[in-house]
C-alpha cells in the first residue's frame, strides 16, 4: 500500500558498503571483465581486465587495475578499496556512510555479448549513513520510498547527499517544505536528487538540485534560497516533463535556475514567474515565459510562442522569441538574430545598449507614447520601421542618418 514518508536524516548506524564481483563459467583468454563506478554527478570511471582464464587470476588483475586507478585522487576508485580472496573481487567503501555505485559486465573481445563466462555482482553489506536516501533509518517510517509513495522533505539538520539517482521510483507526489534551515541542501552542485513524480510542490529557503521526470501536474514553486558563490542557484531544476508548466512566486533575493548551466537540458512548456531572479538556459523546451511582480529574468531560450513582460526586467541573452509582448518593465535585447515581432505598451522600455551584436526586428508595434526604445548605436535593423497604434511616435533613441522604413500608423 502506498505510504507517505518524511525525510529526517541522521541515521546513527554508519556502515561501510561492501560489494562482491565474482567471475565464473568457462573463461577464455580474450574474455573482458569490466567494473564501473558512477558518481552522484554522473562521472564514470572504468577498470577492465583480460588475458587470463582462471577466476583467481581475473580477480587479481581487476584488483591491480583498481589500485592503479585509485592513485589518481580525482578517480572514483580512490574512494574504495579493492581486494580479492581467490574467488571474487571485494569492493569496500573507504568511508562508512558514503555509498559507491558499481556496475559490472563481461564481454567478448571487441564488446560482443559474453558466451560461457559469467560475472555476478552481489551486495556484501549495504551502506548506511545520515545523508543517504537509500538508508531506511533516514525516513520516519523506517522504509525507503518506493513507487506510489509520497515523499515530504521538511526542515532537517541533515542534508540529502547520497544515493540520489532514484529515477526508477515513480512517486505519487514530492513535497519540499523547508521554512527555516537556510543552510539545508538537497543534492549538491552538479548532483541532482532524481525521482519520477506525478505532483511536485517546492518551498525551501535552503538550496536544492532536483531532477524530476514525468510530472502529470504543473509544478508550483513558492520560495527558493539564494545563490551560492559557486554559480548555482537556490533551486536548480532539471527534468523531462512534456506538457507541464511551472508557476514560480519567489521572494526578494531568491533565485531559480532552469537548466541554466552550460550543457544542461530539460523539458517544460511554460514558465510564469513573479519576483525573485530566474535564469533560463538554452535547452529547456519552454515556448512561453511570463514575468511580473518585479521579477528579474535572464533567458537564453528560443521561445516559439511568447515572452510576455509586465512589471519585470528581462534580459534576452540568447535566443529569438517569436513575440515579445511588453506591458511595462524593461527588456534588454542582447541576443543576435531576427526577432519576428515586438509589441510595446504603457511604460515599456526596449533597450539594446547592453550588447552591440547586430540584430533584426521584423515588426515593432507601439501602443503608447510613454514607450522608450534605446538603440543609440544602431545595432538593430528595423525591417518594417515602427507601427504606431492609436498613438504618436514615442521617445526613440537612434543614431542620426539611419536608413529604415518610415513610421506608419495603423
């Protein structure tokens, strides 16, 4: 029966993980035995051995390879100790409470499927520690969440740091509600707590790295922490969620990054953000962003539908939204390329002074004499000039002797 489980952390029984890897079957001299460690951030380090035909020699060869790899402190094999007992390889964590993630395989030379040799992995001792998602003692019901459960993460003195890849677990809901612990972490820079979840709500004054796939409801964010000195944000979010929108209402100084770092990818549809500071990367899947309530938004995404700005400051660092619709606020248009349409209302300010890269605006529709357009260096080609709708031409800061179509009235 599905359960509701609350993270508490702080498991008192810290135990070092031990895994066994046992070669067997009929081993030929060109059979290959591989062992791979994977870090919480996705880093992988492989050791491999081939050339012998007995279990003892294969085990000894793999241990020698692990010892050699461990000489490099940046290699994951430096976090474990490899030994053998003539029948198997024994991998032991160097520190109790910090798990390792091992996978093994055997292949034919050249990578083909194994024939008569085997390579079997078993758990000798499971990890146990105060920051490990996979440790039952860290959950209030003394069980690890499984598919169908609801997970709640409240204020805790214990960060979530290990066994983060839980994407085979499909939660009914994930609710983060951290109200006072500003130093509380979920994940770490580049290391994302990874679940499937139908419903996700997020409120935290701490800092988090979350990857959530397959949401069936829109995501609501009501608070995030502040940015750190490492270039990451209060909430750093990834996930593959076609059809899902994000509604984010942030406080002053709170920050949110959506696939914001180079190389990060996610899938959402629309983002509605109020207040705070939001960074949107160039591979988010977003088609529509709406910013209001004094929000500060920096975006690199190509928006197929709309960038809508009310009382907000938006920097289009890269990407060419199909339409920029401004009902006030400021838009710093830094991105090069061709922007199909801009609609300017009320006290909207369209500013091209922050970047000198050439760009084109195909259509500029103006609906108020209070609008400001700033392009003193003539970096924009105004393909159709300016269309004034029910108003006179507003304040436009352009260089002298420009050659562009004359303003028109509709």
